[in-house]
C-alpha cells in the first residue's frame, strides 16, 4: 500500500460522505462529479491565477459550489426517484461539457500548476468533516432530516420547510465534494474535464450503497473497501475486473442493506407526529 492509496482512500471517504449528507434528507445525488470539478477548478483558479493559499482557496471554492448547488438544486430537488437521478446526472454532464469549452481553464487540454495538497491535508479534512457529521447525528437538526427523509408530508404538516431542508443537505454535500476536488487537483497538479465524468458520480454512490446508507460509518467503510480492495486483486491480472465485479454482486445479493446497516439515530420526530 502506497501513500497514493492512502490519499485516494481519504478522498473517496469525503466523496462518499458528500452523497451521505444529501441522503440524510432523502435526496440521492449523482452530481458529486460536477461539484468535485467545480471545487477543483475553482480552487485552482484562485491559487494558480490569483496566488491565494490553498486553504482559503479551498474554502472559497466550497462556498461557491454550495451556492451553485442551491441554485441548481432548487428546481432539481422538486423531482423524485428516477427523475431526480437523471437531473443530477445531467448536472455532472453539463459541468464537464462547460469545462471542456472554457479556454480560461485549458478546455479539453486540461488545467495545471496546482500544488500544495498532501496526505496529511486530506486526512485532516476527513477528521474535520467526520467530526461535523458526527455532531450533526447528535443534534436536533438530525431529527428534522430524519422526518423529511421518512415522510415529507408528515414533516410538512409539522411546519418543516421541506425544500429548504433538502437544499441544505444538497449544498452541504456539494461543499464536501468541492473540498475533495480541490485536494485532488492540488495533489495531482494537472486535471482534465474527463476526470470528473458521470462514471465518477456512479462510483461514489456505490461506495455509500455498499457501506450502508443508514449511518455515518457505512460510507467510510464502503469507500475504504472499494478503494483498497482492487489493489489486492491485482495479482489476478486480467481476471481482476471480473472477480472484483463478482465480489460486489455477491455483496449486493447477501447484504443489500450494506456492510454496516445499523442506524445512528431513529426518526423520533416523524414517529411522534404519526402517533
């Protein structure tokens, strides 16, 4: 196991948590590739072209990604099911096409010159985001999220603003994905729009599903396993994709609820309202 493996493990944990925090309000987002790209390019412009240090550049890019998520999420989060999935996939595709056609950031050729991210930096980010999500799981806001996720009509009858709560989770997920994008770009030094395609968003959702969607630790475990496990299959050479795919299929068949299926908190608010 190399330092690169550890770095990308931490990066994928951040991305998995970015999907998880949106799922807390009942919104499944496939737009994480888009927000990761916005964080990467946004922070890259601030650090490379304007000389800003990495930390403030990353934070500003995260705030910008959250603001864009609110604008895009306001119409998208009114959709449900397959329509919401298609809308968020569309966001990822549109952002990639946009970056490919903006010469200021290199277009299809890519954007480079970013430096400063390290293994220590990504694990500090994991610790801070994990601590924030752990605090959230113990806060009254978690009960509001639970109520919206379990039954939005009951939540609305209690006076909860459904759209605003879902936008809050969507924007928070976008900010976390943007932080991961900034760290990725400043670690790799050079990126291209194709690094943030739709398949990336699908993989990130898969991390959460395999780990378990009901608690904070499931996405962490899923991202870690999905990042490191393929390396242990490397000895299988050309059979590695087949065996790895079979392992995922067996896990989905025998553990459809994920590797960790317990809940960090029950939906007290919705149960009380229902009774």
